[in-house]
């Protein structure tokens, strides 16, 4: 399936980075493939891949092809990944072509994907990497492309090593990433993880995008260290009646927001426990929880879904190092246990993209009290709405969150300290101008230019 979107049509590229002769240089457009979930899917990675496609298209230097999964994971996984509620055309106004072709469960489509990319003839392929489970099809795809073409294949790494990574996760990770031409990372921690997975491999790190796509592996693999850009698909509504929305949701003066899929590593239990401490001291605060319970998207009364859930639990217990069964994670039960029913508002559902602004605009700051962290799409969204961030001192957060400048950091797993940081924020709010200046540093244009640099 291919979707083409109307947009500015041109056969030349105006290269804004090359002014060495005092005028814009016109060149024929190259092609680029961005592999990852397309607009059909929900979640941060789909939003990320879509935003990258839009940014590449906006440069005017690329014919952009988004090559997408049709099914991202084994059919056994008991979850619905489709976005069935957002109504806006996420590719409107672009000339990006979207191809839905790769089915995790049908190896024949892995070969078809490689053939499609060869037919497109891109200079560069950027693959979104966020879970080791996809290592088998992605490893097959990349090995085939690198063996049969001279296409540069970059992995855009949202992490390398998962928490409690099992032997099978490590195998899939090595299987896929060992064939890459280079990597894009968003944190120093990710580089350290690469070094752990591939000991002895040399890496050439820069923050500008400079690299040679035809390098020899033994000379060092290029790693472009960038950032998680600020989403441009979410915009505040200047006419939105914030007070009316607060009243509708039953919110008090100061609102802390937990937003996104409810998963254990995102620490909603920490948010509730620390907020409960704050709520004992103040009666002018609310916690707003907006997000879908990650493992509760299917109708569990149907026998096929019951079977999937049971089979998935068995498979996880065998393959997972920790045996932790996240499907039973239910932090919302803490609301009643902690006596917070009149101070917590819950929207336990997937929110359409066009409705996201409502929840950010009624909030004062965003809670990211994660157990561990890869670069976060919710963090990026916070900048888009000029909302400060309270985060755990884990993962990349110490690189991006500066106390008093764009938020505050709490000690990892320390509920009492998290509550203290919430009180600190109320006493010393972060100026909105700080968030605006930080957002300018994390633009998609800068990000797209860095990835494009060898070809401009």
C-alpha cells in the first residue's frame, strides 16, 4: 500500500547549507527512506518517524519515502497498536510517499521490503530502533541492503540495552545492529550501551552530522549524537479556555500531568505515591493522568485474546531475564488505596493527536518519574507546550533536565525526594521563557540537516 501526499513539487534542491559561492546551489534531489511505523500506528515512535519525514521533506532536498510495518510485532502479543481515533492527516501538505509493506509475521515481506528499497534507490535509509524484538526482521533487511547495495543504513537508536535484557534480546540486538553503516543517538548513555554490546568496536562521535557513508568498519563507525527534537505536530490553542477545562476535569489550581502509555518503567506508581505526600500538605493541587493502559487494549472476553495473553505470559516467563509480568501492572488502583479520589483526574484512554493540547495546556508541569529512561517523546511534547519537567535522575534525563532551568530532578526511586521536588517547583516555578529557549535548540530542522549533511 502506498500513500502519496500532495505538496510542493520540484526537481531541484535549494541547499541552505552551501553558500560557499555566495548563492544557493541547486542540485538534483536525492532519495531517502525512513523505516519505522507510519501514520496508521499510535505511539511515540510513530509520531517520531512521521515528524522526521515531515522535517526531511521540508528541507526541500529529498524525495522522502516512509517505509512502514503493517504488523510490528509477533501476532502473539496481546495488544492493539493501530491508531483508530486520530482524524487528522499527519502527512498533509507534504510530498512524502508512505509504503506499508513489512509484516513481522511474514518473512516473505522482509525480502519484499528490501526489494522495494532497492527500487526506490535512496542514498540513505534511517531505521527506527526501539525494541530488541524487532531485531530478526531488521537484521535480515539491513544485511541484505548492505550486501547488495551501497546505501548508507543508519539506525536511529532510542536505546540499545533494555532494562533486564535477556539473552535473546541481546542476540537480536547484535544481529540487527552489527550490519549498520552508522548510528544516530540522543544520549551519551546510548553510546556506552553500544560499546557494551560491541566491545572493541571503535566509534567516531560528532554532533554535527559529519561522516563518511563509505567508511570501513575497522576504521570506526560514525555516531551522530543529537537530541530528541520537539514535536511540531502538537500545538497549543491560543483560544483554549483553560479554566473551563479545569472545571470540567475537576482540577484544582496547580496541576501535575502524567501523560502517555501506562507502563511500569514510566513510574506512574511513583507519581501517585509522591503526589499523595504533597496532597497531605496542600489542598490546591491535582494530578492529571492521561494515557492508555499499555496491556489492556483488547477485549479480554474473546477467547483469542485470552489465548494470546496466556501464551504471551508463558513466552515472557521463559525468555525474560527478570520474569516481570508487566501485564498485571495496575497503578490506578493506588488512587483509592492512597485516598486520592478527589485529587486525581484520570483519562484512561488513547488520546487522538488533535486532542493532546487540552491536557498539556491545563497543566503546570509534567511528571517523568521513570524507573529507567530512553529519550522521551513526552519530554519533547512538554517543550512544545512550554511546560517544565520533573524527572527521575535516570537515563538521559541528567543531560537534558537542568535544575531550575527547565525543571527539577529527583533521586531515582526516592518517593520522598520526588515529593520534595514537586514542592520546590511550586515554590520556584520555571519561567516559560526558559522552556521556549530550550525548545529552539531541539528543532526538527537542525536534526534533519544533521542526518542529511553528507548528501547536501
